[in-house]
């Protein structure tokens, strides 16, 4: 899922990754809030 995000929306995903460095929240929490889906869910959907 991370690779799919990085391929489809590289600028937005890089920005999200940079923003999580200064927070206690998880990557998945930020993805869900920002994109409405986590990398795990996206990866699962991608391979189905």
C-alpha cells in the first residue's frame, strides 16, 4: 500500500510522511484522516 500511495500521489504522500515526524499519531491514523484509507487497506484492495 505504501508503494501504491508513493506511486500514485508521491508529493502528497511525501508531505504526509514528513508531517508525522512531529506527532505521536501513527502513520495509519494520518493516512486514514488524509486519504480516507490506510496503506494496509490500500495494499489489500490492490492485490484483490
